[in-house]
C-alpha cells in the first residue's frame, strides 16, 4: 500500500464466476513444493501477508485518508511515493489534518469491506497445511480488524499501525511496530520477518506495494503483484506473480508434470541465422537493413508478422520465399543451442517430466534443428508454423500440444522469451515462465505479467525444485 500510501486505488469488484483453482481437490495430501529447511524438526512455514491491495481488494488506507483528511494530503503521499519521506513521517504530517468520529469511520469501513474472493479458502488451506499466517500492514488496525470480522476471519495475528480517536474529533496514529534504527515505515515489515526468522524453516511473503520491498528481500519466497512484482524483477529478486489467492494456492501445491518450450531465444540462439535471412530479403527489395543489435525488437511473432513491418502486403509472399531459401542454406551452421539447454532438457527428461516445443519457426526447420543437436528424442511433440495451426500469440498450437502431453493445464508450465509466448500460454490456461535473457526486453516482459521471469534457462531447474 502507499499510505493509503500506495497509489490511487483501482476499482475492483468480486468476480461473479470465480476462476478455477487447483485441479486436485485433495491437495492437502501433497506436501509443499519446497524441500529446503533450516531446523531439525518438522518443516515450519510462516506466510507474512500484506493487507491493502493484497487481501483487501481496495487500498483502504488511501480511501480512508481521502475521506477524512482535510488538507492537501496528496502532496504528502507524492513525497512518500518519490522516496523523499517514509510512511511514518507521512502519517505524522497527515494526522494533524484528519478528523473523524469512531462511528463515521466504522460506517465508512463497513461500506467498503471487500477482500480477495479466494482469501477465505487460502486461510483454510493454511490451517490444513499447518502453515502460520500473519498479516503485516503499513495501514491501520481499525479497518483490518473490522474487515476480517466481517468475513469471519478474526483470529489472524495482525501487525499494523494503530488509530485512536481524540475528543476533539482528531485522529491519532501510533506505530507499535516501527524500526527505531530506520524510522522510515510506520510498520517495519522487514523487522517483523527477521524477528520471526529463528522460529521457522521457511518464510513466504505476499504483497503488492512500496512498503513490501524491504521485507521481500529477506523472505525465502515471494508472491508479488503490481509495484512489488516490478521491483523484484528489476532488482533480480526471485518471485512469483499472482492475481488472486487461488493462484497462490495452486502454486504452493503445484506438481509440474509437463513443460512446453518456445524454441528461438529459449532453447536455441537463432539471432545470426535470422538476421542473415532478413538481410537477404532487404537486399532483394533494395531496403537498407537495420543494425544487427536491433534484431530483438522485431522478433517474437511469425516470419510473416516480422516482414509486414518492412514490406507492403503484395511483397510478403515473395519475401517469405527469399528468406526461406537463404535460411535453409545456413540455419544448421549458424544456430547454436543456448548455453546449458542440453543439460536442462536431459535433467528434466530424467525426472520423467514430459516435454514439447511450440515455435513460430517453421515446424520442419524446428524438428531438423533439434535432431541435429541430438535432443529431439526428448520431446513428445515439436510443433511450428506450417503444421496447420495459427502461430503464437494464438493458443492453437499450445492447446494441441497439451492434448499430446495428456496432462491437465495446471500440470504444465510454458517457457518462452517473448510477449507472444506469454499471451499464447495464458490464452491456453497455462502458467508461463519467461526468460529475461531472450529476445524481448525485460520491461516488455514485466508488462505481460508472466507467472515468473527467470534470468536464464538454467534457473528453470531451481524454479521447478528439480
């Protein structure tokens, strides 16, 4: 959150039809996916969870201040978001311009009580698994307690700032969980996590905003969205993206049985071969070629989509012919495997994970390349353009491969390096792990919100706990 102080709230409502969660109704029989522990006794797991914008669908702190602050508190919020002041300083300034009676605030909170539609089930999931769940918030106890009571969830431990009411109608903010050594945040979530550390083998953090960043750096695992997701990816902090708590439950109980790989930029480095083919096209039509270092900006879609950026429609058919003739002559010699790809594929196969490839490259070229590298035998299906289905970002090829793998979409992860891979996987109902080392810039991948963004292909084994 953002002081409220996160950012202006987005209007959200409960979904009339909830998206599906884990396909296994008895997921409590399966242990969590991690194996690493810190203690000698049974695994003890703590989940620390932010409230505003994470559990609550609204940023209640922001809305509360919007309703009861009598001055230009948005300027204070702006200074907080720009990092000029901490939340504790911001709250101190705002307290002097806030007025409300307990009755007014109670009514205000009651009209806006709206939580993630899966959070109740997530709470029950934690109870079944023996996972401790605590709420850590830089918001206020008065609305957190009221909202949890409204949803019959009153027994979750809460660490938050406190509101009390003065006789003159003024509001007082207290910060029982601030860090005296730092003093920036009203509630120091990092300090709370570190205090809990000796008691648990594993601590997972779930959040969305500015006040979650310090704690996230200390957690064993992070589920993040919005500001926190972007921060973690840019800082190289491993995290899993989520939209709602049903997805967190799915991920905690996930048993991955199949993987669908993109090819170019994911398993093979085809930059040089593709560029040579495009230069041949440009020369054929007397078009100046772009520099090699700009190639990644144009990749991701099918060959036809790439060529449409440079040529009128009536020249595309001829351009495809010129490209493919040149590419056919050089692609086997000019296309190496991505470093570590063979080791990753062999290890996944050894672990009995079913593998497939879906590429916007010609299916014929894709199969010949993987055969040349001697790894085609590891894949159940290798499918590409020309095999009768629409290219990515359409989900057609992905849906077909899911059937070939004979697995439920919840049991499969797609791995790719472009926005087209992410969109195709999502459209097929499959989680996507994107590679930050591939063709698309990191910021473009962030905007697409894949489930995870890996630094390189080798990180996949760790991500799958293989």
